[in-house]
C-alpha cells in the first residue's frame, strides 16, 4: 500500500494525528521562542559588556563546538549506514578500520598527549570523538562479518552525545560565562536606568517569598479543608463548600489583585506599622508588598490544594479506614495516622502543583507586590516578582530585539524551567499515587 | 483433582472435526494470547450453516474470547494477539489485510448486556442499514419494520418507534439489539450470553427467537446455561481452560459424551 | 481496680476532648474558604459604595475648569547617534494662588516613548505613565483656576514652540453622572412582589408542601390564564420601572415564576393522573420537568439581583466606551466587552476543533507508542505552564513580524490565537476525560453492526461524550475570559475609544483592543480612587459574565444528560 493510499484510507486518523501533533508544535514553539531570545539576550549582554565578540560565520565552523557537532553527526550517520548495509567483503577500508594493534595503541597515546598540546579542550574532545567513531565502525563491521547480531546498544551514541553536550555547555560557559554569571549570581536587577545590571536573584527572591508565603497560608487551610470535607463534613455542607471552592478557583486573578490592592494591602500596612514601631523593620511599610501578594496568592491556590487533596483522600480505599476504626482507633486518630499517611503522596503532589501555580501567577502579584525590583528580606516593602517584571516590562509596544525586550524572554525561560520542573515532579508523583490505588 | 491432571485429560483439539452439514465458518488451530497469558490453545471448530452452535464451559474457559475472535472484536484490545486461521468460505477472517468492516457486516454480534445506542428505536435498527446500504426513506422504513418483525418486537413497539431505545425493558432491549443486527442481513449472528442479564420470561422469548432465526442465519451462541444450550442448539462445543474439549451434535454431547471431563461438567460435578 | 477505672475514665475524657477539638478545628478551616469568599465579594463591592456615600463625587452638570499645558519633544531620549540619553527634563511649575513653588523632575528612563501626564492640584503632584506614538509628550493638567507658569530648566528643547516655550492652552471638561452610586435599596412594590414570588416558588420546588400544592391543584386547567397574568405583570413591571436594571430583573423574575408555576401545575396534574396523592410530595420532585434548569436560572437571577440592585449600576457603564483620563465616571466597558467577546470567539474557533481532535486521537486512535506518550505528557504539563509564558509565545509567534512571527500586531486576532493555544491543553484533558467515560459496550455494539472506527467515533462515542466536552470547553473559555496576563504581553491597551475590529491584524486597520480584565488591571493601577470604583464595577461585571458562562455549561450538561438517558 503506497503512502498516498494509506492517507486516503485513513483520512480521519491522519487528520486527528495532525491535530494532536500541534501540541508538540506548540511546546516546541514555546521552547524555541524562549531559548532563542534568551541566547540573544545573553550574547547581547556579554557583547555590551565587552566580554566577548563572537563571529559565528567563521569561528562557528572552526570552533570546537562546530567540529563536535559535525563529528557527532558523523557517528550517527555511520552507525545508521552500518546497521542498514552489510560490508561482508574485505575492502580497502579494512586497512583503516583494522590496523595493526600497535597503531591503535599509538593513536590512544596521542589522544592523551593532545590534551596537553592543544590549547583548547574542545579540540581535544573532538579528537576523542574521532577515535570513538573509528573504533565503533571497526567493531560494527567485525560483528557483521562474523555473523553476530548487531546489538541495539546505544551506549556509544549516548557517550558521544554526552561529550557533545559537555562541549556545548563548555562553549556556552566560555562565551556567555560572564553574562550567565551576572544573570544567575548577582542580586541587583536594574534593566532600565544606567548603569544597567541584570541580577535575576532579586526577582527570584520575591517570587519565592510570595510562593512560599502563599503555601504557608494555603497548605494548612487547604489540607484541613480537604480532610474535613472528605472525612467529617455532612453531605449538605459539602454541597455548599465544594461549589464555593470551585467559585473561588474560577474568579479571575486580576480581580484577586484588585482585592489585594484595596483590602489586604492596608491591613498588611497596619501590621507593618506595628513592626516598624517596635523597630523590627527599618523602613515604614508600603501598601504594595510581598506579604500582601503571599496572602492573595494563598487564597488563590487554596481551592486547588483543597480539591486535589480531597481527591487523594477519597481515593484511599475504604478498607483502610474501616480497618483502623475496627482496631478501636478514634476517627481523628484514623484520619491523622492512617488516612493522611496513606494519601500523603497525593497531598504532596497537590502542594507541588500549587507551588508551580503560585510561582507562575501574574496579575494578582503585579497588582499586589509592586514594581520595584529589590533584594531585601524586609517583606513590607514594594518588590517585584518574575512574572510581574514581564507584565510590567511589556505593558506597551516594546521595540523588538533590544536588550529590554530580550530580558523578558530570559526571565520567562527561567520561570518556564522552574514551573515545568515542578509540574513534572508533581505529575509524576500524582501518577504514581494513582497507580498505587 | 488438580488442574494439571484435568488438562491432561483434554484431548488434542487440533484433530479434524467433521460435520455433515454445509460449513459456514471454519476455525483452524487458533492460539490467542492476552499479553503473555495464553487464552486459547489450538482451537479448531467448524460452524454449520443455518444451525445453532453453542459453546459451553466454565467461566474463563475462553468461549467468549473465541466468539469475539470470529468477527475480530478482539482487535479492540491492544494487548491481544493470535495465531491461526478462521475462514468463511474463501474469505480469511484472520488475514492481515482483511476488511474488518466487511467482516463485521457479514458476522453480526449480540452482546451479554443489551446495549442499544442512545437513539430512537427506529434509528437503532436503521443505523447500520443507513451506513452500509444508503437506502431511501421508504426502503429504510420497510427494512426496519421487517427486522423488528423478525425480532418479534414489532407488536410491542410499532407505535412508539421514535422513543429512545433505552426506554425499553431489558428483554425488549436485547431483542432490539438482535433486530439491529439482523437488519443489515449478516450471514452469521454471534451471541455472547444474550440472556444472562434477563429474567426467565425474557429469556424464553429470546430463545424462541433464536430458533426462528436459525432458518435464515447461522447462529453461534455462548452460554453458561447448559439447559439453554440443550434447548436451542444443534451443535455444542465444550471448552475448558482455553481448549476445545469436545464438539459434536448437541444430543450426543448431552446424552453420551466421549470425554470424561465433558460428562462431569454436564452432570454438574464441577464448573 | 478502682485506679484502672479512673485511668480509663480519664483517658476516655481526654480522647473525647481531642475528638471534639479536632473535628471542630477542621470544620473551622473548612469554612475559612467561605469566609474568604464573603470578604472578597464584600470588598469588591465596597469601593463602589464609598464614594457615593461620602458624597465626594461631583453632582451631574457641575463644571470644572482645567488648564492644559502641552509640550512636545521630538525623540528627546536619543542623541544624534541614536543612543539613549538620560538627561533629565526639569520643569518648574508655579502659580499665583499658592505661595510655594513646585519643582518637577522627569527622568526619561526608558528607551520607549513616554507620554507623561502630570496632575497638579492644591495638594501637590501625581504622575502616571501611559504610552503614545513616536513622540514624547508631557501633558500638565491643573484643576486650579489660576494660571500656572511652566519654566523649563534643563533638558532637550521642546519642539512645539520655536521660541522654546511650551504651548499653553485651556479647555473645559465636564464631569458626568457617577457610574455607580449608592441609591439604597429602591424597590417598586411590583418588584418586591416579583422577588418574593420567585423565592417562594424556589422554596416550594426545593421542599414541596402538600397544603400549598392543594391550592395549586385548583389552578389545574387554568395554566394559560396564570401564564398570561404573570407575563402581564412582567410587562407592567418593566414599563413602570422605566426599563431600569431592577425592573428588568424583576420582569425576568416574573417570567421565570410563570414558567415554574406552569411546570408545577403540570407536574401536579401528571401526578394525579398517575394515581398518586398530593401528600406524596416527594414524588413531585421526579414528576416536574425541567426542574434543574428552572431552579438554576432562578437562583442565578436572585444572586445577580442581590449583586446589582443595591449598586444601581448606571447603564451607560455597560454601553459607554472609555472617555479620557479625567472622566472616570462617564467611561464604560463597551469596548472591553466587545474585545472580550471577540477574543473568546476567536480562541474558541481556533482551539476547540483542534483540541477535541487531539483528544479523540489520544483516546480512540493512538496506540501506546513513544510519540503518543510524549504528546500525553506534553498536554499534562502544558496545562500547568504559567499563562504569561503563553503570552510570550503569542508575542513571538503571532504578534511579531519576521522569523517565525506571523506579524498580526497587537490585535484581537493575535490575542484570540494566543488564548486558544492557552485553552488547548485544558480542553484536551477535559475531552479525554469525557471520552474515557463513554462505556466500552457502546463502542462494541457499534463495531458489531460493522462501523469503521471513524463512524464509531463520529456517530456514537462523540455524541455520548459531548456533554463532557462542551462543559470542559466552556469552563476553559471562562478561564481564559478572566485571564489578563497573556494579553498584557500580547499588547492589549486600556485606552480604547472605539469598538475593536476583530480582523484588523490581517487586513490592516486599527489593531488596538482591550478586554475586561485588562481594564480592571489598568484602572486599578490608576492613582485616582475614582478609577478604583470603576475597576470594582468592571470586576462585578466580569464575575457576572463568568457565572453566566458556568451556568450555561451546567444547563447544557443537564440538557444532554436528559437526552441521553
């Protein structure tokens, strides 16, 4: 059946597959966008600082990374060719593939020596690639010739890929080291006024303050709510509280932001005034502050934690509960010693996912926390989270391609990586939990 | 008696089974696995035309699997794979490039629990017809009426054809499913314990219907009730642990079975 | 022996105490959510009261004179090489009335063009940054009647005037009627009766009482008359109330009450017809048709009434566009409303078919290959990606020109597509859930009559999963309706004085647009408290819209369920 015929007979399947394939395209699009512009940001930053000037069109080909990439490709193609075609007869290639043993020893020795002779590590690694490819080809041909099955082992490919990644990382840190260092290690974020500086840690600190502050509020309340709903509450109350939680989850974040700005902010200021009067903090409090944001984000993620934890608790088989009660444990002992332990990983998954939600929360935080990037432990002063920085920075038409525009992608990539990691962990834990019950 | 010992008593079922009547389906040496677990071991079986063939056996013996294999319903289970041959005339059902739609059109199926579509009675019966024959409105009306009459349901639903199929009683629903199946004029009707979810009166109606259907169709029925098999079938196959133990005329099986296991089963000593 | 008894008694007491404390503590935490919600609703509505009650809002038709000083600098923030300058423009402002001299320093801190509004009043200055085209403009506004003197001390020379002096002009601005004011609970008698009737009927529906039903029984056969009376009352209420919001809502109450009455009467008739007695009231619940839908709508109406009536929402708020920065009370959310609708429509059209297709593929067609697993994992994790990241995706793909950018500009089309991408994983997950819950037997029976896989999916699986899919889609839509972050990135602006054009990105035209959450965001960022009241009003409108969407989802689900069973 030809390909066209297949298409014709399976139109529905092909179209549906394409629709689901768009998910991959979207993900690739997101990653491509963020990564591409972030690299631009770092190279532009490094360039404006005068740390390096990198001429891609010439140096890119001759650089170690280029060679590494080329040789990696070679390994891959060679492996493909060998698994596809058989080289049974002896050919002229054999002189190269199977030299006398001492030649191999000499080559290996040279390999070691060149690390001391060549002044770049990358070139050294590239020669290691050459050596590996050479021996790989030889052993593959050998195997074919003596009738052995070619194993599916991808060990060699993995090793060379590992070398390639190391080389890439090395070249990135060589070229972008300064920019990366400034971005990830310094604490002053000032992208607008000269002298500019890009230390993302001040944004990160506020983000974490808000996210963990929100967890401190939402975890006890949310988990408590879940326990109460699944173990204690009369059905009539559940019928009221559950829709309420859904309603809380459905309220737009910008409305929460307004709520924080109008209502929570002044309350926090009163608390701050008390702190200030006692000399616990140095500066008078402001209406916009991370505590304000933490409270409002806490309220926002409360329904998420509550409903997911409740699902986890409900998934615990009834036998466990009954078994514990049959032993004479009280309801509260059963709840805390059996139910919570049994559903612990489900609850933890909900907390991780809620943390990711809190880190990614934008509008409420922008309105509640403020727009001044500072690195301070005083949580009563205006600060700025990563999301808030992006929202504030793009609030209008930015000239594309300039460093101010590129910063948001670097921050966005960092944010994306953090939330994606949290989501991956959370979903993995959740899947394991679902499998357990 | 241990299971191994019982298995030893099962004769090699790959032997040639001959029947006098014309053959509709021929199953040859069928092995089937669910993942690593083998569910059928070398089953060979002829199905006679215009007759009722019953498959009996204890739960989990593979009779439903065998039945679902006859119109490749097992393909819906991803982990299922098989080896062997089922043929219908010169059409090979188990062939790699077999047209599943054509096979299922020729070999209809009625399921354990009545499962009418959530549509009207009329649409339930007419759906398959519309799909395969693209009839005009009048033709469709005629086909629906004929099928409902053949399924002995016409008298009960003639004036409410446009009510939901799910609003009928269990027995009526099952007869509706049969009407739906015979509307597309299959050659074979497979029935997977069609009466297990029904009360005795509905069961009697279905059994009567099966005897009626025999005139036009070949019926293969899986049942866990031996009395039902004795009542409706012409041929009976007894299956045990994925093997076909014995296959013969129903009278022979229920009066004088060759195999010791069969004898013990039909006299109710195990299973 | 006695000691052990005592010990046991004491430990039991302790245990009981712990039991009570524990459960009541948990109950307390469970109810905190409710409390938060109550505070939220109260506080959102609170700012809308404050102004009206304290009487700070100027009465209608009161004129306030303002002076407007306008200066323009052409590209003052770049020098001849195009590099950024950080020269401060220092303006000195003084007026006759005050004995103090205000000095204002404005730093050009951004490479962007800035439009700076500076307000001057007796108490001092406040600033607000908004944006405008390719020129940097400073507007000085004063609410003083005196002439304000502006002297520029340093910075680039303004281009507005050849002599280097700023252009001075003056104009008059009119304050409009307050959008939200506390009119108290003003009810017409008919309206009160309408609400009372509706509440009464809701209670009857929830817990039927036999003696009341006996009274209703007398109305059997007179349904048309009852309906006519109620509809007439609805008409009278609307006309008598002068088409105001409360009267319209009350008229809706009458109409719903009429429907409920007729459903009740029919139910009673049917019950008696089938030989039941009225005392068997629990039976009634099953015999009344459309019970859930009616109850839903009526309770929704009551809730929205309690929200809207005390606020006396001024209708122009819903029908007016944004006016300008001085007249909060005559601005409205018309443009934002249209923007929201268009963005949602485009998001829906672009994402629902693709998402449902993807869900069908993953649930019905896909074999468990690596690709399938990858797609599944991606869907699950995309659903958790922060919305602002989707905004940046939209900015790079849909808004930007060049590279992989489509160059739609900051338009409704780009915003809709971005929102569609954001909604996709949510819809896919919900649809998968719905498809998974379709029973196996249905698929088998369809295969049994010889359907192809596509026919099984199209004719049987999809219709059965439809309620779930629709509910999921509408919920996803309601989620993106409240989402502002991606649109901030895509480039929605708040100051829109025209109705947005949905296809402007493709065919040219003015691409600017706004949506309700964006309005709330920008209005909250304004320093003037009057705008906060506007933000509150917009919040309430948004929540009302969301509640309406969710109700539609619930009603649809009920409808389909009834049809299927």
